[in-house]
């Protein structure tokens, strides 16, 4: 397992602060957001880009999300005790949910402004645009904006020569990557898979887009209290950045090389709402079916689930609908199962969110600690489950579900189980 988050540049640091109920949200420093309606985010702090650039000059034009992916992947690779001779590179694959880090904004804007015309029917002179683009913009930087470049760097640096894919299914991306990697191993396409995701949308167009959708919290004066999933006074999510990476492996292959085993992926459900771009299906049918599929594949019922890591974005619609979905799937057991949203502390890392949250579920199993939903102050009648409010809880976790519900109605549920050698 490997992670880079607003709470730390490793799994250990992130987990320690999560269990302490710390928030990684603060004022935006990556650009001047003073005139934006939302001026807060979950930025990664204290990250050493220089360390990677010294060893890998080809990364000179890479975006933030690529560096976060490399750091998280390196931690996961080391944690799995993978060595070049421990795995056949032709049987080592990658399924990733790599998002962008934003366009090279200043040169792009400079190019656009220089290309405007006074003709309202033309607006932009294409010839002028191309001329100024050659002068102001970098071909390599433009190439690095493409999400597939993150995967390209990962395959090169970790000698991954097996099956490769990248999905960008919004907020469900890295959970879907883990689920699909699980299926690739099950059907025999690979022995080992690197899976997870990375994203960094804290740039002017990213924040502007979500602001126009009225999806972001405007609680600028209290950044640490802005993400408040399931609380009655929630007013939107807090955008964040980071990466979460896991190494998945066929069990027999792992046992032969005496690899450390943190847990098992035992179920994966994937559905689409086929409803609307920014809204979930009002009855939560797609999300409910994703949870049901994951549980069916895991051969478990509601009575077997010890913890649900909720998508829990802190938006009015998501939190009330996710609560409805959990009650629909779990029945009376819904009120007995601890549910928490770690986005209350991390913010929403978009494509990277599910990968980090799967790791959180594994850590909860290891340490028998469920991280809290912080900033839960005023109950919402529509959100009436056990959200582990404000303080971590010590309890055994044998099986956990991790929900990821993305824009466009893309629903993923992962079922994760504690490994029992017996």
C-alpha cells in the first residue's frame, strides 16, 4: 500500500492523522484564489518533487498527479517487497485511475488573449493562436496533461510489461481500477497488478468548473470544518489532491514469495445510473446494485459487514442518497454497521479518492480502528445511520465495503476482507 494525501506523504502518516481526527483542509496556495467563491482545498504538503527529478530528468514536464502516483507506487512496491527478480515483468500489469494536473495555465491564457479578435463571429484567430502557441506553450507539457502519461511513467520506472489500462471514471476511477485489476488476476491475465489512482484538480479551471456546478463548500473562514459529511449544515465538498496505490497479487504467488498480505479483495460491483451527469438516480438504484454485486461476489450478507467507508462527499444530495442506499441494501442491519466518511478530513481527491479509501479500510482491519467522520455536529433527519462521529472507534473489522460514486452515475463498491492464513 502507498499513499500521498493532504494528511501525509505515506500510508503511516495519513493513517495516524486520520485516527486522530485531524483535517488536511486549508486555504488554497497553489494559485491566487482570492476572487473565487471557494478558496479552500486539501493540498498535499511538504512533498519533494526534487527527489524524483534528480533521478528522472524525463519527468521535468510532468504534472503534480504524476509525481504523487510515483511516490505512492514506490511506497506500495517497497511495502509488497517486490524486487525485479520476484515477479515476471510480463505477468506484472497495471490498472490505474489517473487524472490530470491541469493545463499549463499561464501560457495557455497568454496564447488565448493574444489570439482574440474584434469580430464577434470569429472570436479567435486560429492562425494567430497557432503562432502564439508555438511561442508560449511547451509540447512536452501539453503531452503530460494527458492522463495516460502517468501510467507511461509508472510502467517505465517499475518495469511493468503486462496488461495496462487507465480509466478516468470521475470519482469512481481508482476504486474501479482496483476492481478491474482484481478481475484481471482472477481470470489469469496477470500474477501481480499495480492499481489505484492519482489526481490534482486544484488549479483555476478545475476549481472554477466545480464552483459553477455549485458543488464546493464556501466555508472559507473555517477550512478545517468545511467538509462535514452527513451533517445537516453541509454545503458541498472540498476538492483535494493525492494518490493511493495498492499491489494486488494472486494468493498462491504471494505465498510462494512470502509476501506480506494486508487483506483480500473479495468482491467488486460496478454499475451505471444512466440518469444525469451531476445527479445520482433519485432512488439510488445503481449505487445499491453495485453494493449488492460486491456482496454477492464476496458471498456475504449484511450481517457480515463490519464497516462501510462511505463515498460521503458532504454534498446535500450524495449524503442523503447514500444513506438511503445503505438502508436499502442492508435492511435493519444498516443501523448496526459503522459508516464513516474520511473525506471529512482528506477532502475529495476525485480520481484518487477510492484508492486511498480502500487502503483506509485495510488499515482499519489491521489496527481494529474505524476512523471518524469529523465535523458532525447537527444530525440530519435524512441521514440517520451510525457515522462514527468526531472520534475514532476501536472495534474489530473483518470485512469492509468501500463505496465510490462518481459524476455521471458511475458506481463502484469494493468488498475487502481481513486475511486469515488458516
